[in-house]
C-alpha cells in the first residue's frame, strides 16, 4: 500500500518514497522547555505520533528523533523573572512535558537529544559554514550569509521583502544583509555560555536542530516535521545551513507541517483567557479525549479547539469503551479502511469515521484494533470508567450526563422545581443545556 503525504516543499501531495526502504528517518521539532506545553504545542506531538505508528507498520524500521531545546532566550527570560535556576526550569518543565504527552497517549521518540549536549557539533558545523563562505563573524556574533545560498526561500516561498519582514529581528548594524541570521551569539557572565573560536557564547536556535538531526539521522533524511509556524524562519534557516554545511541537495526529502490551532473561536492568547495548557486540561479531562479532539480535524487544516469538543470526544470514547468491554482485545488486524485513510496524507477524520462505523456494527475487536494505531483506547474499559477530574470544582462528564438524565425524569414527572434546580446548578458550573428533539445536550458557556 502506498503512503501519500503533503510535502510543504513542493506544495503537493506525493507518494512517500523513503531514501532507504528498510529504514525510515524522521525529525520533528520538540519543545523549548521554559513553561508548561499549551494545547498548540501538543498538536504536532499527537499528529507525528500517529504518523510514527503508521510508518512502523509500513516499514521494517523507523528512527524518530524529537529534540528538546534547553538553551534559549525564552528560558533565560523565565529564569530572570522568576529567580529560578535555569537548569531547574528546564528539568522541571521537560518532565512536565513528558508526563503530559504520555497522558495524551504519545509514545516517546526513539531519540530525544538535548541541545546543550550537542554544542561541540554545532560549533563544528558553524566552522564549516565560515570556511565555505556561507557564514561570517561580526561583533562577537557569527551569522549565516543568506545571499550566499541562491535557493534560500525555497521552503517558505517568500519574496525578499517578506523574508526581511518575517525575520522578526532587529536589523543589527553588524549584519552584511538584513536577512542574515544568527548562528552564534555572545553570552555575558549571567547567561549560559560555552567556549568557542568566537568567544564565550551560545548557539542560535536554528543551528541546534541542524546539528542534532545530522548526528542521529545523517546529512539527509526522509521527513522533517513541525507546526506551520516553523516554516519560516526556523525550517527555512535549518534547511539552508544544513545543505550548505553538508554540501547536499536536500536536508529532508519531505517537509510536513500541521496547521494553526485556534481556541474557542479566536487565536490562542493568555490575554483572551483561552490559552490552555495541557497540564491544566488534564485536570478536567482524560488525555485520550483531548487526543481524539485533536484528531477530529485534518492535521493540515486550522483547528478551533474548544473544551466542548473535548467533552464530545469523551462521550464518543464512553460509547466505544462500552462496546469493546474488558473482554475484547486488539489481536484482530487493523481494518483496511482505517489504514487507507491514514495512508491518504494522514486523514484522521476519515479514520475516525471508520471507527464510528465499526462501533455502530458492534465490532469491538476491530474497533479497538483500529483505535490502537491512532493511539486511542489504550486503557482497560474499567480504568477508563474510573477516571475522575482532578480540578477543584470541575464536573465530570459522567456526572453531568447523570444530572441531565435526572432532569429529564423530573420534567417527565412535572417536577419543574427540581428540573430548574439542576439547570441552574449546571449553569453555575459553566455548563449550558440545550434541549432538542433528540434529547438534551450540553456545552461549556
């Protein structure tokens, strides 16, 4: 069976043809560990976890690398504001990231390198770029010379004016060209730093991934993934410096990017109050429900992520777990309809539709087998049913459904006082009831 994926580099859906059919290699940009991961950070983790599961089924071997960025100006700023030691921040938030992603059913990558463990490799790559005329030293910095690479901009497909505007950095006086970007920058005594031929300093963000990808996957590999926001400048710069340093025509053969994530109908923002961390959501909802909600939209499309969508996903999983029961297992083959959907550029909405069909037909074994390749239904039905929210005052979806049943019975018995009391109780908890011809549904206000 052929796997088709959308390649950002060509802007087309292509047949996936790995460089080595016996060993697929994939690199996905991981977290910068300075705070809890928000739900937007979780989307690529879940997306590429599903892809990794599919690749392991289709090919003899997969090496999946996802890095941790533990040297970055955001981390430095978090330390300055909080007074917490940088190492303490990165260790604490990396552990939180691992715990949160595990709760979402994401398997760990094969390799998870940390930037601070690969400074020597970054320095070697920078030295090569300088020697070949692709980089230069200026005022304690080392910068990549964008004009030295004729194909720069190939991934983002921006005009020169867009490249300059999108660089999102001040045009420093020591730059030879406004598009040039930093490979190495000086560190004062209060900042993390390493000795280098250009003085004590630290790497730029882009060179970190180039060096780590080369160490674990080689100079060229199959898939490079991440969020759409990384196309420019991060992935554009990665590709430029890697191709120049390695004298190669490609860095990765295929570039995959998931779409933006909105929240409650608006761009995710702390100031708007719709900024959800995975850590906080897991106090209210089981991780599988969050995962299913993320997979309801095709990975390349923008997604409006709401708490109501998680509640609906949980009710779906409630039904599926009742169908499989604890007597069912996943020894059955994964249904071909689900494999077909995932091989069509990871069409998870279509795969979920196939799961609904299996549930409607009462095929519990096939349902669980199909769910497994999507990282769903990995608990026993008993453990699933026993889950309760940890958030103080948060109502469990099962409790809400129980109150709705009680309210329906009260209305049938013309006990309107009790019916109104239940409605008001739920309203006070931010739950809105909607009565319709097919019964009563609920959502968050």
